[in-house]
DNA sequence: ATGCCGAAGATACTTCGA
């Protein structure tokens, strides 16, 4: 059983890559961010033809999130946005897949620590924390996947000194990440890999990917009930090497079959 | 020190990303 997350930076542009990746990596759940599509522009026919069902929350030009699920699995109780938090930006969608509660989120970037967008980021993070806390009370099997726009530790940053205190690395953002962990979640990737230079995003400019100068900002956080079933979590760098790639690459969590209620 | 690249909307150049 596999769950994955990928910020595709325009699903219109990246749809062929998503379909190609799914053909090679037929994960049970794929969370996508930055669709950059209006709600009625989602390529449902192509997704269904690939053997997946989908729930999505679109928006013109910016943001947009989706959960793709293998057609043979359930996709129930879809909730869009953060309940109780008014937000015109399409950043969050949740669904239950065979007993596992999946939240797909595109966290606010923040631009810079002195930007109004950073203030919005911290407000949004506080709202998300409350939402996750409530979801964990209702769902033992829970996963929060997405583009967090937070590098949790210095080892997740190619030049920690240069990024010290900057947006994506600032103490308040890392504290918010820590509070998500304190709710009872684990950073799935770090259960298996404590190495440095493990990144999920590389700037398009200055050949940053070729030089492996990136950040680890795409994450899969799992509840204890799922953590028990985690057997691997990897960053798949291959799509970042393709022609016209997203600047992010997929993160994939593998769980033993018992993680899904249907398979027990 | 700042831009580098890329997508989108618009259709010359700006906004936004991270």
C-alpha cells in the first residue's frame, strides 16, 4: 500500500508526467498540489482512464489540490478547505480511503519573514494545527501529505547558514512543524533516512538540481496507527530529471497491507 | 547584492513561487 505527494506546478502542463509516473508507480493514493486549474478544468477523464478516481479543489491561476485514489479503493467524506477557517485560496482537501483519513495540503509559502504573506502563513498554520488535532480525535489512521513549505531541520537545507531565519526555515515555521509532530505525528521520511542532502525541491535556476542544492519541504506525516505499518519512505528524484519538470519531486510512503481497514 | 527559471494571464510585462 502506497501513499504519495507531489507538487506538480500546473497539472495542465504536468498531466502527461503524472500519468507516466502513475503507470510506473501505481500508488494507492496520490496527493497533488499547485494544480493551477479552475474547478471545472480538472482532467477527470484522463485520470479515470488511468484507473483512478479523484477529489479536487481548484482555483484559477494559483494553488489547487487533489487526491487521486485507485479506482478499486473507496474515496469518502471529502472535505475541502480548513473547516472554520475562511480562505479564498484552495489549499486543503481531505478524504477517507479504505479507513485511512488523508489530508492533502499546499502550505502557504510566505514569501519572506517580513511579508504580509508570512503573517498569513502563520495564521494558516495555526488553523491547520487545530484541524489536524480534531481529525486525529476522529481518525486513528491519519496522514497529512503535501508541500509544507517548511524545511524542518538544518539537514533538510543545502546551505543552512544562508537560509538561517529565512522563510521556509524560520523558527516560527519550524515550531509549527514541531507542534504537528507533537499532536502525535511522525515525519515518515525520517523514520527511514537520517542522511543529509535529501531534498524534494530544487530551484529551477542556476542548475540547482544538477548540483543537488535543494530543500526537503514536501512531507508525509503519519499517526501512530499508520507509523506501525510504515515499511519505507523515499523521495523519487526521477521525475525531476525529465523534460520540463516540476520543481518538486514525489515523496512515496509504503505501508504494509494491514494499514488499510479493507485489507485486514 | 541580485537575478538566474518557469507558469499563468495577457498579449508586454507582471505576479508568484521557494
